[in-house]
């Protein structure tokens, strides 16, 4: 109900509130029973906050004529996004759903357009598309015609990183990527009959100072038999490591930047699982370049915990919530979580406890805002 309400009453289409709501939908099954209503409440509150005061969005008709095959609609959708025609893009998506396009075809259409331009919308376009697909997996694909077209306005209006200075200077990352994209078909062909070895060696290269080394190492991995989904997972791991090593002296906005890289990398990885293609594989390289750019915000890097496996998992878990009641406890909390897992603690219980901490923090934030009003 919250999903349908959000796509109908948010004027600009899919946004932050619906993304939060979908995250809460995904989180519910991992939470303790008493925390599940809180998660749904926060998801619905986020949707309501995004939609407050807006008039309903009116459904747009499909393209005239009908009977258009999904491959043609995919090509048209990408073109409409390229020329920033949000209405045309929206009508394409409606037409594709009514034409009976499969889940894989819809994912392919969305992620191909999301990767036609580099790191579109600061990574949010791919992230929103991934969350919309996840929401339909939860709520039912009978809502596809209402949900998926709500993505089109942001697809068409989002900023393109090839137009930003940071992707052009002092290193032309766009030129580097385009040269790599031309080599992708040959790399995939060469690696088709090979079995890739230890992918962990690639992560330090992606996190290194050299964008050229990262791109060349990724192409080499594909040539050596690394599957696109495996490569995407390795880049997601590198993006997560960038967050794990982020120093608390960084500004909040810097943390946000590193987080967006990780959510983009994850979205591309999930997109490849849904609809493997050469087009979506380009996004894996974009994600690696975003990891590269984030290194400027990561000096000095925080040491990643190396627990010895000692301690009682139960005692460590119980110590987490009181620790989070204090300020500036980011690193101790991370060390405690690592110690819990190293001691054999159940990862699902840790997720449930972290989910409770998240919801409690959100309740306090909302309560503070209400009191200030």
C-alpha cells in the first residue's frame, strides 16, 4: 500500500522516501518480531514525507499503435533518456509492461539506460531502479505499470558524470572507460572457457591510487575467466572496504559520497544477476572509478579490525546497544561487531540488533524534529 501510494503522490516520481520504504520492506524479515512494525512505520513515514502536499500523478498513456516488441521499446527508451525526454521515456515503460515484457526484459531496459551515461545521477538512478525492482519482488509484479514508469523522470533529468570536471581532470576517466568498453567483447570471449582464480588480489588494485591499473586489472580478470557477476561482486567489496576504512574526521557529506558509491556498485551487481549483458557490465567499471575518486576522502584510512576470535558472542552482542548510546563510538562499534562475528556469533542476530539500533536512532531523530516544530 505504501509503495502504490508513493508512486501516485510523489510529483517527481520515484525518490528517497520510496527507496527507504523498500529498504525497510527488505529488512523486516531479518528483524526481531517486536521491531518489525517499527520498520514498516518508518518506511511509510518516509513515503508520506516525500508525498506531503503533492497532487496525484496522473498515469501516462502508452505509445500509440501498440504491438511494439520489447527490444524496440528498449532502444526507444534509451534514446528518450539520452535526449532528456522524461514523458517519452515514461510512455515507453508503460508500453513495455502492457506488451508483456518479462521481468528480465524490464530490468535489462532500465539498467541499459542507467549505464548509457557514466554514474548517472551520482549513482542514484541505478540504485532507484534496483530498489523499484526489489519492491515489485516483494509487493507483486502486478504493480509494475504503476511503479516502473515513476523512475523515468529522474532517468531523464539526472546529471551525467561525463559532464563533471572530477571525471575529466586530472585524469580523463571517461576516455579511459570508453577505451576499456571497446575491449570488453574480446575479454569476455577469451575468458569464456577459463576458470578464474583468487579474486581477492583484485580488490587492493581497485582501491589503489591508479585508475589505469584498476581498469587494466579488471579487463585482465575478465580475460582470465572472471564472470561479470563475479567482477561486480569484487567491485562491491572494494566499495564496502572504502566505507569500512573511512575516517571519522571526514564530513558527513563525504560519508554520503562513499555510501552512494557502494549502493551504486550493489545496484549494478544486482542488475547483472537479473539481466546479464555487456551494457550493464559497463556500470561495473563506472563503480570502480567512483571507488577510485572516493580515495581523496579517505585520508588517513581507518584500520580495519582484526579480532582474534576470543570472547563470548552473547556478551559482545549485549554490549552493542549501550555502546551506540554514546557519541563518537563508530570505531569501537565496528570493532565489537567484528569481534562478535570472529567469535562465532550468528550474523542474522547481528543484523537484527543493528536494525533495532537503526530504527531507534530514527525514532529519536523524528521525535527531535517534532519537538522543534
